[in-house]
C-alpha cells in the first residue's frame, strides 16, 4: 500500500494544488459578490435574483467540490508515510489554518442563506473586511508548507 501511495503521490499533490486554487478563487470572489449584492441589488430591478444565482453557482458548483477535493487529497498526502514530520510546528499551523478556511467557507454559505430570506445585516464594508480573511490564512498556509518551521 505504501508503494502505491508513493506512485500516486505526485498526482494527488497536483490535484490538491488545482483544487486549492479553485477553492481560493471562490473564497476571494464570493465576498466580493456579496459587496456588490448589498450595494447595487436594490438599484436595479431583478438584480438581487441575478446575484443570488451567481452566488449559488459559485458556492455549489465550484467552491464546494474544490473544498472537498482539497480536503480528501490533503488527508491522503498527510497519511502517506514519511511526508509529514509532526514534531515540527508547520503541520499544526497549516492544519489550523485549513480548518479556519473551512469555517470561513461555511460562514459564507450561511451569509448566502441570509440573502435568500432577506435577513442580511452586513454592509459592503463589512464584507470587504471579511474578504481579507482568506488572504491571511493563505499566507499562513503557504509559509508553513514552504518554510517548514
């Protein structure tokens, strides 16, 4: 089994990187869509429905599958013997940041439901500030994996 994982490892890592890129793109773009939704939907008739469709497709068609593939491939890589040395700090900071990124993903999904039922209370400015969360987490994750402190 170990030899099999080592043969597949570069493929799994490649799929993981592609999935993470897709997931991150969505995590950057969805809060921006929320900004536009809050600030512009009331000005144009039918715009709210258009924003809701865009937000739903981004979340369900791109972000959700990308997050799942990121997690599955990441866990397979972690379970590959000799890949992660748990005596270092970096796997723990990366893991905590990935959990935080997943929490943020779900927080965004809850905000979408708020829009659907008309109970969004956040402003465009607040969504702009939340748009920085994935950037901070990405920096921690990349530095953790590359520097391996």
